[in-house]
C-alpha cells in the first residue's frame, strides 16, 4: 500500500521512491510536498485486475477491445455520452484493466502535487462518474486511507467494479448507481472529484454539474476536475479554468513519465498507444470558504 513521507521540496525530475515501479515527475511546483510510495506494489493490484478480467478473455481479444475503446474516446466522442465505451464485456475489461490503473497513477501524482489535497486529508471523497473507482481510490490511498469514498456512476457494471476496487485497496468505500447531476450533501472538509467524466456529458448537463461543483467549492468542499489535455475533447475548459481562478483555485497541465507494469506495456504497444508519459489537466478548488 502507499505510504507518504514529507519531502522538503518538490523538484523537477524527482524519482519517487516507489520500489519496483519508479515514476518520474516532470512537473515542478514549489513549496512543501510529500513523496508517496507503495508497500503493496502497484503491480499487485494490476495482477489482481489481470486475474479478474483475463479469466474469460484472451489477450488478442482484450487488445482489440482496447483499440475500440480508445478510438471511442478519441475519434468517436459522440458515442461516448450514449454509453458506447462500456457497451461490451471486452471494452469493460479493457477499461478496468488498462485505463483504470492509468487513471489511478495519474490521480495519485496530481493529488500529491496539489499538497492541500492531502493535507489535511479530506473527511470523504465523492467520486462522480466513478467508473471502476480508480480515481477516488487513488485520492483516498494518497491520503493514507483516512477519507471514506463514495463512488456514483450511472452504469451498474461500474458500480460493482468500484465496490471491488475499494475492497481490494482496503478502503472505507461504497458505490451506488446515480447521476452526476445529483450531488449528495457535502460537508466542508470533504472533497468531490470528477475524473474524465465531464467531457462525456451533454452541454446542458455539464453546465449544471460545473455550477454545482463551483457552488460546493465556495462552501469549503475541495473540488478536483480532471480531463485529457486534448483541446477538442473539452472546448469548455478555458472558461471553467478562469472561473476556478476567480474562486481562488488553479488550473494545471501535468506530464508524468510512467514506467508501467509489463502487462500494461504490452497492451499499450499492441493497441498502438503510447503511455510512457501520462498527461492530464486539472482544475482545483482548495475548499477554503470565501
Ligand atoms: C471515462 S469513465 C471515467 C471513470 C473514472 N472517473 C476514472 O477516472 O477512471 C466515465 C464514467 O462516467 C460515467 N458517466 C457518464 N455520464 C454519467 C452520468 N450522467 N451520471 C453518472 N455517471 C456517468 C460512465 O458510466 C463512466 O463510468
């Protein structure tokens, strides 16, 4: 499992002391930061995912599904809002086994870089559009498992998968079926995240969700929004980033060098992808009531 130690400074090109899976951070920020490293290795979690999702699928089938899933995210975004990405067992397995670990790694490093995301730990993390639960789990794990996690997703498969992820990672977590437009009540001191989900919503729905996220952010809830960097995927990003800045938040782009476990490397290459570097952009509201 992850454990965190304070570090004096967060520097360019820091190699995290993560035995077996060193990952280089290429983004630099000043001020106090913490290094986190695994005591249960990331590879063990991926191995459990492999057992779970490769039980009924052969690698070539999974690779084909991963190609289809990736092209749905990149080239056929209009199918995404209709649930296209998770419409077959192969694509669901490809999401859980490939994209979820990438999201887990990415969220971990963003959370660590945003020091006030973990210090002090939020009392709870609400993960809207949680998918298989990786993003919320990463935040809770980076916060030494103090926060409870609640994952909400409209897809029943995602809800089951998120529950499994929380159990595997020994988190105080629960997941339920629901819509991102209906946020449960959040206390100040808690956190909410929307990882790779806002770009799947219709314009009206996204506006409603963003309004709610900014409203709870102004009431003291920490808010983290993550999206892929490609501008075409989120043309609304700049407006949301400006709004965040007006509210005392920040927007960043991140680039991490990742050394992926062998299975993920194999899948990455076989599907014609390239995730040696992980990139993401974030909007962060620190949750200090104005
Ligand atoms: C790309 S996945 C991201 C999953 C997860 N946040 C992660 O980072 O791995 C987007 C998820 O959002 C969910 N989703 C899309 N629209 C939704 C809505 N209106 N309400 C709830 N969940 C939604 C999908 O079912 C899917 O699981």
